[in-house]
C-alpha cells in the first residue's frame, strides 16, 4: 500500500476508475478518493462505465462522475475492480497506460492487472480499505467522505450483517460516525429505504416467481427482457432483490439471473449463507467476488443458464 501511496503523492492529475454494473462500494470509494486527493491539492476525475441507480443519485458529489475535467492523466487508480474486463469501455485506458496504473481492492479474485496492486480480502469493502489508505497519506477525512465511506461499508456488509463485518470494521464504522456527526439513519435510509416504483414492481415479481429446489435450499429467479419491459423497469432496478430469497430460513443459496437489454447475456448475482461459497459458483463462469456474495456474466439462453447455475450451486451445498 505504501508504494501506491508514494506513487499517488508524486502524481498531480489522476483518473479514478471502478467497475461497470457498479455498486455503492465502487461509487463511494471512488468519490471518497476524489475528495481526498483534492483536499491535498491534486486534480481527480471519476470515470465509471455504468448508470447510477436512483439511490446512488442521493450520494454527495454523485453528479461529478464521468465529468471529465483533465486533459491528460499521470496516474490511473482502479478501485473495487477484480478484472480489467470489469472496467467496461474504460479498460482501454488501463491497456494503454498500464505503467502508470495502480489498484486498491478487497476481492480475493483480483487479477492484479495494474502496475502496482494492493489487494486484501481482510477488508469488508474498498471503502474500509481506504480508511487505512487515507491515514497513510495523512489525509483528514471530511464529513462528506465519512458519509460516502459509511455507505460503501454498510452496503457491502449487508448493514454489518455479513461475515465480512469484523471487529476492525466496527471500529472503523465508529470512527467514521464520529466524523460524520449525524444519525446513521441519514446514511441508511436513502440507500435501503428508498425504492423506486420499478424496484417495487420487481420485488413483487420475485415473490410471485421465485423457484426453490434441492429441498428448498436453492432459490432461483430469472428476469428476462420481456419481464423488464412488461414491468416498465430496467436491470438497474434489480439491486437488493436477492434479499427476498435469502430471507427464507431454508434457503442457503440465492441466484438472480437478469437478462441484459443489449447484449445476449445474463448478469448473475449470487448470495449464500455461512461457509457456503457463492464465489465458487461465480468462478465457474469466469466471475468472482466474496464467500457470501458473488457474480458473473453468462452468454446463453435462459434454460441453459438456469441448469448450469443450479448444477454449480448443488456442488457447494455438499
């Protein structure tokens, strides 16, 4: 981490990149780093090849994303991104500028595609990792940064309910709350209690169409293009839907397969309980993630996608 800190110290114009089909940890860590760098006199742009959900549009400085203000960068920082492909169209920026690229991530499946890489799965989230990184840079965390970092940690730990929320995570949350100085509900409610009507319609769809198998241990749901069109929703409205299946006591693995509106593929979100590995399922299809939360992308028809995913899910139940 010190090598990356030193490299950034020597840089002035910095591009911050994160993964497509983005989430709160990726967005919040990117915006936090931008604010941190600007506080010590650097210039920084956040570039993410993704649409932001309605909830993410409540975050501080969300509208600065993809607003390019710098002509040429002397450093590229990749956050919360395990593979170069996950950068979407921004992967070409790393391919052309690998010698001045660095990565900070908490995914064990990280392929270390940058010149300098710091990957540590002991952190619950990239936002938690940045807490130590900012200390290394002697950067004072502002109120807005604290809110962003709390949001990233809370979403990646399921409101501190997943196994990746460790004692150190709790200590960092406590420190950030002191800096933020407002009730934690001001962090949680805009993200967790702020559904759009589209998300509400999809939630009803889950309850009506969720399939259970393997003695109700595996929950599976596919949402096709026709479903999105009929419900007047998009794939951006699917976050949080896996919680429906995971709320059942009998369910050990929840799989959500959402058909992309453009590409002939399914984006898959996988959740699991305890020591059952969601990551092993994702890795079987070239994806990755964490023990209890993983994902992948599959190019195939609905029938084959379902059969292949359930087959892999059965393996991890043994």
